[in-house]
C-alpha cells in the first residue's frame, strides 16, 4: 500500500473503486463489505487491539479518508508511511485510552 | 467541526474549499498555509504533543483525508466524533511511541 510502483496505476484505480464501494457500504449495512469488515472489527475489538469507540461505518469512512490522504501525499514513500501510521496508531485501543484521559484532564 | 447543523452547508463548503487549498499547500511549500502550519507543528512537536515522524505535507494530507472521511460519515455526531478521535489520537506523540514498539515486536 505504501511502496507502490509509481508507474503502476492499477493500485490507485483499485483504491478509487474501493472508495466508491466503501461509500456505498458505509451507508448500506446490507453491503457484503460492511458485514465482512464488521466481523473482523468485532474480533479485533474483543481481543483489545482496536479501540472500542469505532463501528464499521466509521472504520470504512476512515479507510476511505486515508486512501484520499495517501493520494495527496503522492509517491513519497516516507510520507505515505507516516500518514498511514497516524491512522493505524489512532485505531489502536491504547490510543483511545490515552486520548480519553487527556480529554478528561482538560 | 463535529456537531455542525445538518441544514447548514456553509461549513462543508468551506471544508471542501480548504481541501483544495490544502492540496495546493501540500504540493507547494511556498503556500502561506504550509508555512503557518509548519510553525504550529514545529511547536507542537518540540513540546512533545505531536509525533515526530510527520511533516507539514503529511499533516495537511491527513487533515484533507479526515475532512473526506467526515463527509462519508455524514451528520451522525457520534460517528464524526469517533472518526476525528482516531486521527487526533493518532497524531499524538504517545500513539507514535506505542505503535513503533508494537511494530518492532513483530
């Protein structure tokens, strides 16, 4: 995802189509992608890997936004890695717990 | 940003324009937004609030992606709050340190 070949447009095109599919999935809970991602998310949340305050629609929206952000970064591999790390780290349960504590301190 | 009035399109329109401006800023370091955000980011990184592995272009791309994600979520306030929390928590220095440790463990 991060180190794609700059001359290969197939990945970008797939992401663009996935964005359209994901948009449909986020607004239509009967979409197969919604159900499949829901099962993965449920497992990840039960095992304590992913923060509990996100649902399938939010994760799909964040994934679509991330794909959009990676397009903004372009083909700079370091930038793509950092942008992806922000979202992946933000989805962790630990990020949620730390963020909540900080918000409560205010 | 999170609780905008569903009947008020002005905020969304402003975000959409900001996205275009941000796209220009991310690719043009001479853009005023780039310099202003760079100073804010530098201060936040020096004070240990924001992860050190992001630069101005990455932060702008992530902001643009987040605005795009919030559009996907629509006007569901809980969903908008969660989507925004993922990105804000992911930008924290603590999220970076924890994510790095987990990646090293693999």
